[in-house]
C-alpha cells in the first residue's frame, strides 16, 4: 500500500480529524502510480471527486474505502 502525505500542515492552530488541505490535495493531485493508495486525513466527501478523476484518466475497477486514518483508493488500468 502506498502512503501519500503532502506534508504536515496545521489548520488555524487546531488539529482536526479530516484536514481541509489534505482533502484538497487529494482531489487536485492524486498520485496514480501505485495502488492501493492510502490518503491520510482526507474527508470521505473527496471519494466522489477522486473516483471521477480516476475514471476520466482511464482507470477501471475503482473504489474508495473509508478508514479511521483516511481513504484507501483502489484502481486498475
């Protein structure tokens, strides 16, 4: 499983379970090299956008699972 982490970032001085910037990075710049891919601290709403992007880029058998640590993305070319 590949772990993608854009780096430590704080939101307004408080820690939250789902980080806005981690979610935004996952939607805009999801790495598509290795699957399954763990996206830590990403809000579950991002799954819709991630699946859409993967489908547009030609991936099949795409699914996203929600875990306590974030999202796990599965896909195949």
